[in-house]
C-alpha cells in the first residue's frame, strides 16, 4: 500500500459541458499542456431546478475525458475554469480523480504501477453505473429518491462473455448506458443502496457500480 507521500502521478480530468463545447475544451486544454483526450456524447438529467447540483437539465451534453500529470492537470483546470466560467450556472462542471498507471499514451508514462490513493477526506464521490440500455432512467430515479440532484447518461456498448446475442449468425454486442452521478460523500451509501435495490444490481447481467474519490471540483452547486 502506498504511503500518503506516494500519491499517483496522474489525474483523470472529466469535464461535462453543453453539446458543441467539447472540441473547444480540448483545444484550450492543449494550449495549457494536456496533449489529448476523448469526447463522449451524453444527456444531462435534473429533477428539481431549485436543487440543481450538476447544472444539467435534460439536454445533450459532451463529456470530455483527459489524462495528464498532477501538476499540468491542476494548472490546466484552473485556466479552463477561468476561461469557461464553470462557476456560473449551466456552464459545465469539472472534476479530477487519481490514476495509478497509464498504458498507451506517449505523453503520460510512468515507470511502475501505483495503487490509487484517493483524495484526503474527499467531499464528493463519482458514482458510475453501467446498465442495459433503457435502464438509465431507473438509475437516475433511484438516485434522486436517495438525495441525488441528477446525473449524466452516456451510451456505450457491452462486451461481456455472456452478453452477446446473435442475428443472422453474427454476434451482436448489446448497447449499454453509463450513468455518472456526483454525490456528497455523506450521501453515497444511500444513493448506491437505492440504485442497487431498484435495478437488482446483484443479479447477473443487471449492471455494475463503481465509486471513485473526487479530488477537485468546479461548477458544483448545492
């Protein structure tokens, strides 16, 4: 196990913005030292405008995912926040989590694999839920019932060994939905348990949930 002084070398940066902004975020991040990333399409959901937490209101979103070393990631996010004003409502949210090791990215090389060391006493968790297509809204409903203020839904594709069907003798990988929810740490257990019961997550093939410590956040409102 790593000591507190041996934190991961890299951070994953996740920025959720309105549709059409992803490329601008990527271009600007490159100027500040982050060499590349990925833009995913998603849909924001919010159940109560008075309790907006992610500043999302059932509109198309773009999720920008980038990885860089700690120092560059933090400096770049500060600059991105200054330029795109995440602190203003509906301008997006951004957060970072630790990454232990990078493979396949020439700009992010580490000599050894390190266990992820989460943020010290994190205020927020990133809850990621992967389910069959059509079940994401149930995940959001369950999360809201437990105190969440909303989330982001992304489309994906599964490749589990028991999760393919056949059409005309060709294997078809079923579509998945990924739900990303940011929650205060005090609410995480209740939200996860609500989702777990709602979609019967413990039954084979119903999905998976994983939780990450969030190190730094921008644009999150209580």
